[in-house]
């Protein structure tokens, strides 16, 4: 069979996927359903469609379909394909950090990067047409601390507001520093629930992240949340040690917050 026929069949197949609400597919899917064509010929046809902007490869053998409403940008939002993509990779995951905060209305500024937490081995960042997807690898995905969010194409696993808050502190360097984390936290506090500060949550983060979060909540005037967090920490038997607010700055000559044992070696500069 010639390549012109293959191009027509591939186009029709992709259009049919779109009509079913699908916005991504794998090379294997087409190969399995069209065994008469060689994989080499299929790849050539896929490459032509990619050059025309109808599809975008985001991973080896995995393609996004650019639907008419997204032709102007040439990419579709990660929230519309991330769940299917992670299922394709057979990985547990959750959308976290600034991307999760944005879903709770605490983006402050529209994040230019998308953050996904998954397991090992580490995935390389994906950069396509102005969108960057950052992957952070951890040993265990805390499924009991995730929420399912409906999207136009299905569902997303998203960190709970409380896990999001602690992740923002724990991975603050990945999002631009502690000041940015504190700025987003200020908008996220309305979503935090004291009863959600539990032992399960503490098992997923470092103790220093909890100390820093407690101190920052106090600085933001969220004393009720900070007190509840402190009481739960004590009930859980957590032990606080002297730790700097910012790891990379000297601690000499700075005061220590007596409650959270945080050495306040920087001034929080929150972008209101």
C-alpha cells in the first residue's frame, strides 16, 4: 500500500479519535490497528503531520492531537492530556506545586510551567511551543492525599491544598524561591483545612518543610492554621530542630523563632 493511502488513513483515524474526545495517541495504537503498514512508513507520515502542526510529539512514540480550537497556539493545555499520558507511561502521579495551586485559585500569576510529581526513574522536562512540563520524582505517591479534578477530557490527580502548601515549601527552589512560595501560600490559605493536617500528611514531607510552613503561616497572620498545625505536630510526636528559613544563607546573627525553631535568616518579601 502506498504512502498516500497511509496518509489518508492516518488523518481519518486521528479525526475519529478527536470525535471521540481523545486528544492524544501512541504509535503503538496505530501500528496495532493497521498492521498492513510498516512502522517506518507510519513514522514518516506522523513526521509530516507534525510539521503541518496537526500533531505534536511530546514523548517517544506519543503524540498530541491539535484540535481546531488550539490551532492558534499549536499546543493543548497539559491538564487535558496529562492523565492519559501518565497512564500510557504506567506511572502514578499528581499535579502539584504552582499547577495545583492554580486549580485552587491561588496562581497569583498564570504559571508558565506545569508541575507533575511522579515516581522514579526521573522523566526529563518536556518543552513544546511555550509550555514546559517539569517532573519531580519521589519514592511513593501519597494517593490518600490526592483529589480528583474533572477536566474537559477526563480527570486529573491533584495534590490536596494541604499537600500543595507543604510541597510549595519543600520544593521552593523549583518554583523560584521561598518568596514566591509564600506569595502563593497567601492566596492558598483560604483552601486549607486544619483537620487535614494529619500524620499521613507529615509522612509525605520533611519536618523542616512543616516548620517553615508553620512559621510562614504565622507571618501571614494565619495564626489559627499555624496553631492547629503546631498542635498536630506535637500530637504526632514530631521533634523540631534549629533550621534556617533559607538553606543557602548564613544563620549567624539571626534570631530563632522559639515556637517553630526556624532561624529567620531572610525577610519574606511577599508579592501582593
